[in-house]
């Protein structure tokens, strides 16, 4: 706390505490979706303090508390990618996130990137079967997430008109349209702990959405 | 009435006399009230701050809530917009319509999903009584009393929240609740309501539908997680039922002003937090059956985004949005003539000064211009067109006009206005408190002068008839300026509210002296309130936080 003299950082930290307390309040009322947004705001505020004052213990402690709370509250419906980094896959497996072998069998597509954690899930869009692959890797200050999508079964290319949208909690959604006869699609995103995003896959009138929290 | 002697143009009732234009809105409003079957859309007026939306609502409420005989209406309807406006005021044979107005900008309670409904219920009760109707809200009242009872409120506290004519009923409910015996409770309620409504017991049972099952359902609900969220539903259900009784008015009008106050200056909220703010309102509106004659009129800066809300979505087809645009030059001229500003060159100069685009005159700027001319006249200075020849940038107009206005008022008044800009709302008592503490000469005549300026608005709450607030455009302007008087005023107001044990209001003023101190105290008080399940304080603090944007 001795370095904690700058008013700006102090206000930033206090705002984080206000958002954290508000998250607890909304969680108690059962308004989890609002609690999630408050917790994310708290994490962003603590993260900002951390950038200037990395040794500020209370901000670090609060950050951990918020992350734990997020996992406790949202682990059951969000895919918590942070757990994967801790080698915990129980809930992921329950939600259909399996190893590449389990999804692709022997025909695993080539996917570069060493020491990254890779899991895949079968996505059914009508008669089309696809595999969504999450490839995550912890970097110094953020998590790199590569999202890949492949055809499954006998198909060798992605279906025409497949729309793939990455939706952050705040900011604009990014929509991609699969190119005709393309064998796969990939996009890389960078997130901080506690951040949430969704991935929507749409083919004609069929839509599947997966929600993630880091 | 000579505005020169009153120094006011747009304030309160006087403003209504100078209300100009808006004939199209007036006609549309009259059609909603008189056409049969009733239109089933929500009327939503939107437009930039200062465009006169609040004044329009006041105007419609005070002058046009009239229902005419079908034959008279058919004749009126054939007239042009302008003719109709005048004709409606002249027709003497009409049925007055019960109305209630809730201004979300008034304070945090007016946006609170518990207290705002209670206010609305109270206002409707009072309006109905004035017009000799009997409005009963049995489900809402019971659920509300049960919620307050569960929150630890005393019988006396609860009784003060309801209209006076409901005192006996509320007392009976409370006594019965204290005995925790539902049969006695129901018997007492029915007996009381039977007495009020003249219904025989069996019919009252049938009509009220307060049966054992329903009461038990209410009592089993978690007050803060479930019950409170159902109150808009029961309010709407009771109001729908009222409108279907034989003696009901054919229309009632619910006015909601300053819809944008739910968000204040926050524009980039995440989706869930954004839509949570007015969730109770959407639920209420979704459950109201407008086909029964309930009319909803709302004003706000932006068009509602309700069609995108994840809960209680209201589709765009159910809303009639109307842009409230600036005045035309012709209407601005009428406005100035009404205000006794008749010199042609000066009129043109003021219109140019207050224009935002060609032929678009900003009502707020125009009223400030007129205030300046009249205030100068009162000081013996006659302003002419040359005094308004230099037109500043748009964003500087409010500041420039206010500075000019203050030049023509006493120093005491200038000082007082700076101090009052620190208040969220103020009344006579607060004005004198600030005067005492900050050593300016607060007198009844100076208070009258201040409250008649165009940027000072009557508070739209029936609970505080004598409440005022400074127009948001001006408060925002003052917030950006460093002013010693204003900062000192925040200190005085903080102490004032601490003495009154209004901690949330005290924190608000603490924040404006020292943001870190304000947020720190907010955190302490909020965490304690959350731990103690003090839901009212939690909600109030959340709204203060929203307003301060932290």
C-alpha cells in the first residue's frame, strides 16, 4: 500500500471494489447475468491497477476472489477455460468438450502450436456435423484463444453459408462467413482472466451458441 | 399576466401559457384518448435535452386529458392540427381523465422498482378520488404490504406509503398479518373491501380473487428474489381489472417522464446491466392491457431499445415513437410574442441565437434568451438585437446565456444559483439552509425569483409539491466548472443529509468534494447493507452509483 499514492489508481481500485460488491449483491439476488458483468468490471479495474502497481497485494487478492466467485457461479453453464489451464476437465467433459482423439478419431487435422491446450466439441447444425476446437495458451498477461472449426465425418470442407460469430461481453461482435469449399476456419483472440465471450455458429436457420469465461 | 413582472417563461404553470407549437402531438394525443377502440400502442416522445419533452407532457396532462362525447369528437377530429388544439380548449362538455405522472429524473426512488410503483399507485389513487372513481389494487396492495412487513417495516411506516383512503384497509391487513392466520386475514380484507365497494361478500371474493392459494403463494415467495419482481405484474393485473369494471373511466393516462434518467450519462453499459435498469417498467408495460383504455405516454432523450431486451421484450410495433424537434422560426416568434418580447429585430436576433439549424430553434436556448432580456429589463437595461449578434458555438450557448443572465441578477442570486446547482433537488428549506451556511442573503423574494427562471423546474412528484431542480443541461455545465461556492455547497449538503440520516444522499455530496472518499464510504455502507439484507438501502446506493458513474 506504500506505493499506493496516486489518486487515480486509488479511485480505480475503489471502483473495482464497488463493482465486486455489486456483483456479490446481484449474485445473492439470483441475477447472475448482471453479477457477471459487475465481476468483469471489477476484474478490469483491478487489472488496470495491476498494470501500474503490480505489487499491490489487496488488488491481487481481490482479483483472485472475483475469479473464484466467477467460477463458483458460472462454471455450470459457461465453459470455464481457466480450469483447463489448471488441468481440470471434469465439467468440460460433461459439457461435451472432449480430447481431439475422442472427436476426430485417427483423422486429427494438423494443428500447429506446442504446449497449448486443445479440446473439441461436436456441433450439429441440422444435417451438417462440425467440430469446434478451442486451442488455449497462457501468455504473460493474457490468454491466447484460437478458435477453429472443421467439418466432421465424410465432409472435407465447411458448408457454404456457415456464419461464425465471436461475441465479446462489450464491444462489437465479429462475424465471419466460411469461404466456399474451405477445409477449415480459424481466428485468434486474446483475453484476460475473467473475461467472457460467446461463439455463435449459424447455418441457414440453425444456430448453436457456446459461452466461455476465461 | 405580464412576464416582465414575473421574470419567467418556461417554468411551471406560466410556461404552459407560452407553450407553442406541438399541435401534431396534441392531436395525436387527443386521438388516443377519444378514438374507439382505444389505440394499443405506447406513445413515446423522444428528442434532445431541452427540446421541450417534459413541458409537452405537462401540457398534455394539464390541458388535454379530456374525453369528449363521440358526436363532439367526430366534429373536432375533422379540424386541422392547429384548429383542433384551440377547439379542445374551448369545448366545455367533456369527461376529465384520471392521470398519474412519474418523473424518473426526480430522484432515485422514482426509478426504484419498489418505490416507483408505490408512488404510481398512490398518484392513481389520489387522481381517481378527485374524479370520484374507486380504484382498488387488492393483489398489488397485499403483496406490497407483505413485502414491507417482511422487510421489517412497522404498521405506521407502511400506512404512510399508501393513499389516505386506503389507511383502514392497510391497517386491517397489517393486523391480520400480525396474527399469522390467513383465514382471519382474508375475512378481514374482504369485510373491509365489502364495506368500501358495497359488494356482497360472495361477489367480493370472486372479484378480488384473494384466495387461500394465492395468499399462501405470496407468503412462500422469497421477498427480495421473487416477490419484489412480481409487483409490476400484480399492479398491471389490478389496473387491467379496474378498467374492466362497470364504473371505470373509459381511459386513464400514465405519464412517465425522463426515461433516460435510468442510465444518466452511462452510454456503454454491458447488455444485461443496461436492460436491468428499466426492467420493472418493461414488465409493467408488457402486462398492461392497453385495449382496456390504459394509455401510456413516455418521454426520453433516446428511442427505447426494448425490442432488443432479453427479458420483458416490447416489440417496436407496440410503440409509437415521435421525435420532438426544435421549434420552427414561426413558432419561436409566437413564443417570444407571448412572452411580451415584441421588438422585431430583437426577436429575429434571439431566434438566430437560439437556432441549432436553419428553422430549428432550440426551446431551452430560446427560453434562456428570453430570461436574459426580461431580467435585464427588470434591472432597467433594454437589450437590443446587437447584444445577441455574436453567436457562440453550440456547446457554449448554455454557459454564455447563463453567464449573461447572472449578470442581470443580484450577486446574491448568482451566488445562490451556484450553490443550488449542487443539489439534486431542492426546496425552500434547503435554500435557506444553504443561505445560512454560505452567508448569502436567502429571502422569500429571492427564492421566488430563482424558482421562476426557465432552467428551474418544479419537481414532478405529488409527494413534494414544492420541490425544484435545476435543468440537467445546466447542472451538467456547472459540474464541469470549478466553483468554490458549489464545492462548499456540497459540503453543507453532505452535513445536512447526515443529520437527516440520509446516508446515500450524503455520499453523493461527499463524492463531489472528494471522489475517493465518496466511493470508499459507498463501499463500506453498501457491503454492510448487503450483509444486513437492507434491500432498500442497497437499491438506493446502486442508483447513486449509477448516477455518479463509478
